[in-house]
C-alpha cells in the first residue's frame, strides 16, 4: 500500500485531500503543524477539526510543534521587513521553510514515507525531456495557489501530491459532503493566519513595533501630515493617509531610515521595470538569456507580458510591456508560460 503524509489544517480543502487519497487506497497519516499559540484557522480550532477528520477516516494523526520555526521564519521575518519599510509576503516563505520542508523531513525521518500531500490548488507534472518537475496552475483559476508555491525546490515538488489541483472548489465541497466530512460546510479562511488570530495586520505589528511618529511628505520634501510608523503603510496605498490634497495621493516610498512616508500622484507609483531577488527557477532551468513571459506582481493581479532578464546572484530584472502600478518591495513576482510556473522571487526595488 502506498503511504502518504497529508498536511491537515482542519479546513475543508486539506480534509478532502486526505479523504480522496484514503479512498484511493493510500495509507494516509494526518499531520498537523502547530504553528502558533491562540486563535487561528491553522492552530487551536483547526487542530481539533484535523483530529476529528482523522478519527472519521480511521487514520493516525500526528501533531508536530514547530512554533519556534514559525516564530523565526515568519513572525520575525515579517516584523523585520515591515520595520525596514518593505511589505513582506509570508505565504511563500511559510510554504517552503515552515510547511513543506519540515513535513517532508518529518515524513522521511519519523514515518518512513517519501510522499506528502496538501490541500493546495495547484498541479505538478514531470517533464521527461528536461528531467524537471513542473508546477502548474490549478484547474480552478479562482482558487489557484501556484503563486504562493513558486519557491518550492525540485525535491519538494517530487515529494508532493496536490489532490485538489484538477478540481473546482465546488467539487471539493461536494466530495467532502459525499464523504460526510465534518468540515464540509466549514467557512473558508479569509486572510493570513496571523491576521485572523490578531484581528488585523496592524494589530499584529503593534504587538512587536512601537509607534514612531514621523512626517508624511511629498516628492519635494514638503510636510503634508504625520504618521505613527512606516510599518502601517504600503506602496500604492491611497486610503487612510489622513491628509487633504486637491488630487489623490499614493504612498510611493517608505523611508524607514528617515522615518518618512513619501506620497505622490498615481504616475509616481507606476513603474516600467523592477529587480527581483532570491529567484527560484521552477519548471525550467535558469536561462542564460532574456525570456518572454507573463508575470503576476501580486496574488490577484492580472498576468501581464514581461521580459525576464537574468542577472547574477539569483536575481532578475523584469521589464514590463506596460508600466505597472504599485510594485511593492517584499512581495513576490511570479512569471508564467501559460499555466506553467517558470520562476519567481521577491521584489527588491523598482527603477
């Protein structure tokens, strides 16, 4: 019998993934990662629901305490980033360093298993011609999570199964109901786990970063108002600035060194190119010459044509066919060839 460790958060997606594999004849072991204390979809209540699903399916349930790993790789990562004036994206970081990596390691070392599965909406294909595992978009484009998985290594892709990749979300709910899963009607998580557990990103950051009053200035340096911490702002933000102006103003720079928030009109936050670091080439090997692709600079942004120019030290330059609004340092840029994820990385700066 094929053995697989399924990451269970206590939600309907991971529950259905476990049920599908169980009914396909896999020997399934449920694994829940204890990430943080207190309220949160992936922790306290989720752990109880995950245990209930395992009891329903008659499969073992393991809980692994990795709160220290989560604290270092996600909480400290976010706090450091926001305090430096960038807007970090925790999900891709979490998937590689907190979830998939530790899950695979635990499965191999403790459970004698080489495969893991999750409830992510994405697909994996092996390309015999190149010998690489390819990461593909999910069939359900509205639920597609490939953007957050761009940083997975070839080893992690080889070890992973995504049972929901070929399904629409409505199919997942239907299958969960057919199997009688207790999570079939459970509401979806609507935000980051840290936001859900703290009420808002501001509330989370305020636990770690003290208010620090500074100036809101225009591009000439003229003071237009005051702020209570650069970590409360992000590039492209228009609402909540607390200043009056004859035309809409947007955050165009977070100057953490001088504790200033710089604002300007929309043209100042629309850029023709940017650089990207910490690049992971996924479905193809790193090219030696520029390639044409489509890129998403945010999870829900529309893919836009781009030229990807390889640079040294795992970096690229992205040159957009049309200038893009609100390119945000710390967020991920992920480039595609149709449904195939070619690569991705973290936006460093716009030029």
